[in-house]
C-alpha cells in the first residue's frame, strides 16, 4: 500500500544540495553502452531527444529518437503533455524492461530540431500479435510504431476502464482514447471503425532477483480524434 513520512515542522526539512540551474544539463542516454540492466539502474538522470509519437494517460509519452529507437517516458505529475509530432528533450531516471531503456520521473521541454516523419502504419495486425509460426506472441519490435486496424466495437470505456475494445478477426484490441475523448462521438457497440494509433506494450521493469519482465498486453493509443473513423 506504500508509506509516507509526516513532517512536523519546517525545521524537519533542510536542503543538502541546491537544484541544478539547468536540469537538462545531463548526459544523453548511450543506448549502445548502457544496455546492462545493473548499469542502467545506477546511471543517474539522463537525457533523450526525440519526436513525440503518442502522449496520453496524463503523464505518458512515447518518443522516437533520430536513429529510430522508441522508448517510454513517464512525466512528473502535473507536467503538461507535449504535442504529438513535436520534437522534445526529456530528462529522467533510466530503467529497463529488458526490451528497451525507458525514463521515469521525467521533465520535458521543446527543442529547436525539426521532428522527423514516422513510418507508414502497419496494416497487418497478425504480424504484431503472432510469431512466424502463427502462435500468439506479441512482437516487441512494434512498440511505438503505428498500426491501422479495422474492426467491430465490442465494449465502450467505463469509469473503471478507459479502453475501447475492438474485435479484429481473432484479436481483441484495447484502444486508449484518453488523449482524445471526442474520438468517441457517434461510436456505439457493434459499429465498425478504423483506428490508427501507436502500439504500447505493457511490461514491468527489471528487478534484481525477480522474474524476467514479459509483455503482458498490447494497447493501441489514439493520438487525435482523426485517428478513429466510423
């Protein structure tokens, strides 16, 4: 359930080291050298520059770097989400799920670099959901990539579950519309919709001595209302 500390007076808190004048003046993530899980946990704050592929859920962002890498950044609560397609610098604490390096407790600011265009959306959902023998296995290389699906609405978002479930053949695909709730206008159970969005894969962080992280599921992130069409 977590824990907290009760501070009784102002004297109970003292500054040991002032905040840096420029919190973005930290080393960049070196994806080639910093691949060891143990090393990643001890890196300290690092910076990544990239294009915003998706921003949703109040504090989650998917970035694409100039060399095509995709990573997740969890922003500090209260940080305004950057616009999709913008180029930003993100500074945070690195962690790894053994598939990629991600950043937590992150800050974000716009940068002057031009954002690069994304690849064309994948239209073959089976390539994402199945291995080369046709067995169920979500392919991790599709994290952060755009896919386009066409299917039947089977469930609508509820207060406890903000996902739209779309049936595409044998697959049930959750679609997160938290970044664009107006995309639901006119959508009802049983209607057929086309959705274009960014692939987000749920996986835990690596913990020494714990079980290996695994991909628990896939969610398609709708970025704007134009990503969903009846």
